[in-house]
């Protein structure tokens, strides 16, 4: 957060249902990416749209920080892959070395952000 990132959370009263973190440091050869560092939904709350809401909030935060794409180093579990695929993520066109080297077995994904100016 000290470098412009953000953590978003969804709660029900005092109960934390899920949270996500966006790193604010631009990545990629053109600084086009911001890294979705983590997204987690409590197991009993999965399948209720909380992950999608967190993803949307992180996307909005990335757009506000002028990013063109989210970069995601995702655990290669089947459920994780299906979640990101459902969100519209694809295999990354450019591998960001800092993210890849930290977890070389992770899926390297990206999500193209659309702003009001580019949405059709």
C-alpha cells in the first residue's frame, strides 16, 4: 500500500468473507500491468459471487491507477484456473520476471482492463 496499491475486503458485519490486494508498482516493458497479488474468499463463502465482486473492485482500482492490464501469478489449481477464466483472464502475452521468478509453477495470466473511454 505504501507504493500506491490497495487492499479491498468484503465483510458481513464483523465476519471477513474475502479480500484481495493490488500492487501499485507498474510492471511490464511498458509499465502496462499492475499485479493482482492475491485474492481469497473464505471456503464457506465460495460460489456466492464474492470473488467476482473482489475482482471487479481490484480492476476498478487498477483503472484508477492508469493500468492497462492486471497481471496475475495464479496457483495452478483447477478451481483457481476456472475462476480466472470465468473472469475473462487469458495467458499473459508478456511474462513479468519478478512475478514468475517468485513462483515459477504459477499460471501467468493477464486481464485487459477497460475504462469508460475504451468500453464500447
